[in-house]
C-alpha cells in the first residue's frame, strides 16, 4: 500500500503527542525530529523536508497552539495543511483545446508505464464522452507499437500507426489529419522513451512538440524511482516544458516520496496517480485526500468515488430496500462481495475508511484469498440454501465444505458472520448509528 511505512511512523508520532495532553516547545521539536526522519526514509527530497519541518515547527510552537484546548490535534492539523500545500492544494484537471482535436503528448523514460498509462487515460476520457485516438510514435523499442495496439484493444480505443520505419514527427503530424477526418476530439501521442535522458531524445520530443502544438505535455514518472523521479521531472520540464505529471506504480511503493517532492520541485501539478493495473486504478490526484491517507485519517471521498464507479445503481437500490426490510440473503452477500472485489485490494479500501487503521486488523485477515474462499463456499450452496441458510444442517454443510475445498469450521464461521452482518445491516438501515462493540468486517475471519 502506498505510503504504508510513512503513514505508520507519522501515526506513532501523533499518538505520542496525544498522550501528553499539554505540549511544550520541546515536545513539538522532538516530534518534528521524528517526522523529519520518517519523511527522509520515505525518500522525500532533503531540501523539501527541511523547509517543511521549519514551517510546521514555526506554526506549532506558537502560543495559540501550545496553550489551546487540544494542542496535539492542532499540531496534526498544521502538518495536514502543510502537506496539502506541498502537494498542490487543489486538484488539477486536464484542459481541452477550444477547437478539437485536443492533443496530449505523453512523455517519460522507458519503463515508467507511459504506454499503458496513455491507454488508461484514453479510456477515462472515453468514459467522459470523448472520442480519443492513440498514436504510436515509439518506433525504436521492440514491440512498442504492438503493445499500444494491445492496450488500445483492452480499452476499446483505436490506434494510429505507420510502422517503425517512419519518422515519429511525420507520424504525429499525420495522426492529426486522421483525427480530423474521423472526428476524434482527443489525440494522445505515445512518444518514445529512453533508459536515461539524452540530447537525441529531447530533440525528437521538441520537434514533435513544434509540429503538433500539444494542449498539454504530460510527463509519466515511475514513483518507485524515488529521488530519481524528481531529477527526471526537473530535466523534462527544463528542456521540454511540462504541463502536468502522472505518477505510476504508487500502489507498489511503500515510500512514496516522489508524490511529496515532484510538484514542489517543478511547480507542475500531479494530475493522476496509478494505483494498480485496472483502468479505474488511474485516479485523479487530490492533494487533500492524499494527505489524509498519509496521515491515517482515511479517504472516504475516494472510497465513495470507487463505489460509484463499480457498483450497479439498480442493485444498490434493491439492496437498500432489502436492508430496510431485513431481507438480506447470502445471494445478496455474494453479489456485494463481488462488487467490492472490483474496487481494488481490500487492504487499500480499509485504509480509506477513517479510523480503521487504528484497529490493527491483521494482514492475514486482509488476504484477498479470504474473499475467494467465501465466494467458493457460497457458490457451493444451492439457491434454496443461499436464500434460507437456516436449513443448513450437518450433511448439507459437509457437502458444501467438500464442494468448495474448505472445511466445515469455515462454513460455520461464514454463516455466523453473515448473521452478524444482517444485524449490522438492520442497524445501518437508517444511517444513524453503527454496531457497537469491537468492529469486525463480516467477510473477514
């Protein structure tokens, strides 16, 4: 999970602050030293860390904070505000040309995920009612054109290509003619990358830029490269001019320092972040939501966005009715669980719920295999058994356990958790109060 290490360390610092009640200036400075170490270990640029800590400390040692009713909470609030400021304050959206087609030039080093990201971005734009066209301008990397065609097919986006013997500048120019003739209102040019920045690469990109006059140049950066990501961003921006940044592979980076450094160093906004392999995993970048995730405060708005994108509205309305009438069955449970799986890894979803990080749910309980086991058990039941679990006697449970490859204890545990969930659903029906006592997700062990 992105920022896992940093988030855990910051939460430990805040926990120590809260335990003190009244704070002294020394308490704040000690806490800031720990925050500084955590940020550096997360691979955040040293100069940025130094500036960040200075700003937070100056604000936090003021009389208003230290003599306030809840100084620890105010310090945390300051850290949150400064982190949002560091990452850009507000969401930065793509801009569109007054006269189509709008051209986006996708640039970056080899291995950053530029081709896949181009396809995902085109897919998101198509969902917004646009008619995008992908353009294959990487004529050097073996099978680069084929890869873009495969990506285009995945997201149902046409690909313009002229083979690998034609100059990329000529391909880019011809693609605009093709786009106008076929009424494509958005063109995404997948340019060539290199293993490192060199004069030849930059000259070619400058020539493409001069000939197609892109609305935006989007730099795709691998977040896992840490400090190198900032160096790459600086170089591309200085030599080519960059309008926005997409950070990829943020789901595999437990440090995430690039997200906290790159905008501050370049002054250019992060527009999207790649959090996984699926189209939906290319997420708009919201500085306030990302700061909230890093500080362990959850990200309920992004969770809602994911739910709206993945849940069937008609099914949701039917489920709401069943909740009110206490008519929730194992069939409904299975359907909801399958939709939850579409939203992404369970561990990431749990991290978006405020306060859930403090429950210390074991990693074993967040193993995606658990959902697969539950799914297998329910699918091994007859329709009658799913709709009326009360008929499940010993022989039926034994048959279900054998059919799903699980054991009877797991079948019994699932049935018990299902009953707990039904009770919780009834309580949550009016959205006024939740289940009291120790929280446990019904589909976990």
